[in-house]
C-alpha cells in the first residue's frame, strides 16, 4: 500500500504526469525530499507535500503555479528559541545625514556611543602659529588696559572739574549772603566782597573756607552796626537814600518819552494845513509811528458823484465830510427823483483805519434830504482794488424833512455812487 499506482488511472496520465514520475524516481533513488511519517491513517510516502496516491491531486495540479512547499520541521536549540522569543526593535527609516546620531538614537538602536578620537585643531608642527596668536592676544590685552586707564583718568578729571564748580557755586552763594547782610546792616558791601575775594579762592588748589566766610560776614555786620550808631541813621533812611539816587534819571527819561509820544500823536491827528486847504504831508516821525501801529495813510481821489431817486422841491447839492474838513459841490436845479450827476473832483488824505467819509444830500432851502456814511476801510478797499473803481450804496433818507414836503417814500430807495481812485504814489 502506497508503493504501486492503480491501473485505472494510467490512461489519464499526460506528459506532465510522466515528467513528475520521472522526477519522483530520481528523487527516490537519491533518498531526498520524501516523507516517511505518512499523513494521518495513510502510511504512504509523499514528495514535496503532494500525496503520490491521490489521483485527483495529480490531475488538478497547475504545474505553472508556484509550488507550495511542505512545512519543514527543524529542531530548535534553547539558544535559538530565546533569540526568536526576544522582541525585535523597530528600525526607523534610514535617511542620509551629515552628523553623528544623538545619544537617544544610539539608545533606541540598543547601541552605545563610542568615544571617537578628536583630531588636534592645529597640526603638531604649528608652534609659530600659536606664538602669533599669543602675541595678538597680548596686544589686544594691552590696548584694553590702556583704554581702561584713559577712562579712569578722564573720570578723575571730570570729578575734579565738578568739585571746582561746586566750590564756585558755594563761593557765589557766600558772596550773595555777604552782600545781603551788608545791605541789611548798612555795612560796606564793596569792602566786604573784596576782603572775601582775597581770602576765598575758586582755583584748582583752593577751597571755600566756611570759617573765613563767617568771619567776614560777622565783621561786615559789626562795621555796619557801628556806622549806624555813629551817624544816627536807620535802615529805612538808607533804603530811601538808595532809591532816591536812581529816581531822578528814571523820572527824566520817562518825561522825555511821554513828551515825544504826545507830540507825535498831536502831529498825527492834527496835521498842519497848507495854503490850499489840503492836509500837508506828515513828518517822517509820525509816519514811522503810524506804520508801527498798523495805520497807513492814503491819498484818495473822489469824482463822478451820482445821486438818484431823491425827491426835492428846490435845488440840490452834496457835501463830503472827512474829519474836520468839509467839501461841497455846485448846486443843481431841483430834483424830481431823476438821475443827478456832479462833476467835481475831491482829494482826501485818509488813514486806514481812520475816520469815515460822510456824504450828505442837501436841499438849498429845505435842509438835509439823505445821508450816507462810508467807513475808511471800505473807501480804501474800493480805491486800491484792481477790479473795483465805483462805490454804490443806498442813502438813508431824512424822513422828517420829506414828510414836510408831503412826499410818499413807498418803493423809492435813494442811492449814491462815486468813483474812487488811489493816487498815493502819483506825483
């Protein structure tokens, strides 16, 4: 059993089965690859995990598929079993590195870090290089020592200078105290200060002697007290005499300044009159003062005066008043409310800011009909403007005078217009 092939299966053998039998007999002859223990109740021999007596297994085997080898039982020694039972350390992915692994990595790999011999920094035959490095370090050390010494010397100089300034301040304070005490007790201030300067020095080698200062102060106080007793003068008398010695120059200077200002303002507000009735030019003193005060003088030409919507029963004329000067136009025939034109030309010397210009429409027999007041700044603005030359404004009617004439003022607004021109720089 297990050593012969059934005759009924021989007809189904193909070429692969024949090759397998040939290979079996070759292995049989060599005695390798056979199993003699059998499979369970079958005591037949098998080759490479295949039962030679299973016809179905032989027919269904795919010869092209990889052959599954039978498990091989190997006898394991105790040492090999311990090695297999030991846990296998997980190995991390290997990455290229340019430095040695850290201690933790050696521990993880169950290795020990070995001490690697260090190469010397300098070659063995570099004594000259070492000497040069030592010389450079010595030079740097010497330089640092020199700098430190210079800094210390500078600090000493500054401390000495600070001490000198302190001494000078103390000396000045002492001089002030001596002067105050001398004035208080009536002593000789100049003598006390000279004596103190001769004994107290603010030089480098000198110092303020507090005791000497106290002696000079006491001496000056005693001299002042004895002088007061001898001459019978008091502190109040000396203070009054000291103040009156400066009062006369101050009073004279104040009087001169006030007088100069009064004369200048008098010339400014009341200028001299020329032969033709026009204001003459002011002096350079008053002009300079006016410019300092922000007051400018202009010469204004007034011409082409027009009046409209003014009702009257008689002849009409116009007056222009600036300051104390009054100017008058010729008389026109009675106005029936139509347009009236006056051809006179007037010259005004006007200050800006200054007194306003007042224009009055007069009736020859009835009195004032209307009035207009123009500020000096408005007159100067129109006269000095490049685009404006005419000033037009509504007149303020005299209601009482017009009522006497029985006139109705509803819807009638009288007005006046004039041409203004700046002729200050015109020769």
